[in-house]
């Protein structure tokens, strides 16, 4: 959980919280594992989450690090760049005794690469992954906050992977380019033993590779207001169909 700071002001954000809010709006249960500071920004975030009808039992509060802040800039083509402050409270999500049971009883455990940029949050994530029934990796590679080693480890742990076309292009520089999209996705799915692999492609829609088949969904023409969090909304809509 964090604040996206835009030229127009700050907005509550962070992929896990966004996904949880959308799932709750769909009538599905969701819990957030995160950490905020014992500060005004943290209190505001907790109030926001509660106002959306979500529980904050598993959102930790710490005294030593401030609530997370991301400075976001949107260019004329609606592409977003982020300056992600480090370290902040969510870098220190601790492995508390009640978390393994929470993860084990959930239908799906959604995680990204950003929380694994440093320990102890990375250690907590790694400790919780074996308890999950279904591991959903929302890749979210934000330079310079990831390494190939960490992303590869998370891919190896995942059952379902969602990423965008820029992230797919980077993975293919690691594991070998393939001119054919379906063959590239099939290769990645086989390499990491994935149940499903979904790629969002902006205005060109999305593709889903699962069960040896490629499914395409064309983009829908809309007037773009704001792309921040759009991938999180997409993932929340996808989850009930693939989990």
C-alpha cells in the first residue's frame, strides 16, 4: 500500500491494494498483506481501505519507516513512469505468525516483483509462497527495483503469470527471442510450468495462453483518462476466470 503522487495530487495506490479493492467490488473476499508507517499518510491509507469495505487486520504498522510514496508522471501518450521511494514501510513487511494460515486458506495469493526488491519483505514473500494454493504473479517490473534472479525465482514459484508487452519483451531477451507470439508464450509457459500466462498489450488488447491454446481479446477503443492502475483492474477481472 502506498500513495501515488501525481501533479494533480496524491491518490491511494499499490497493485495489491488496487486488486483487492476491485475484487471486493466484484463481491469477492480479499485481504491485503502490507505495511504502512505510523504516520498521517499511513492513517489516511488505512481509512481509505476501510472506507472501501476491506479489512486491515493484516496491514502492519511500523515506527521506523514512512508510508510508501511513488512519484508518477504521465506523458502525452499516457505512458507512466514511476520514481519509487526506497526504503519505506512496505519494504519491512514482517513474517507474522498469522500469515501462513491466511495464505493457505485463500483461493489465490497475488504478489509482484516490487515487494521483493529488498528484505525483510522479500524473505516474508518467499516464506509465504509455499503455503499458497494458487500463486498469481503480477510481474510489475519497475527499474531499477528488480533483478533477473528475483524475477526468475518468482516465475518458478508461480502458477499464473500476468505481465505487459514491455515486460514480455524483456523476458524474451533473457530466455531467447521468438518471432511468433504463440510460440514465445508456449515456451515460457512450459519453461516455468505455468497454468496460464496473460499479456496485456495496451490498445491492442490482451492474450491468454492456457491449456496449450492461445486466446486473443482485441482492444476496445476508449477515451483514455488515466492508465495508472489499469493493469490491476484487468488482473482483478481475470482472476475469477482463471482461478
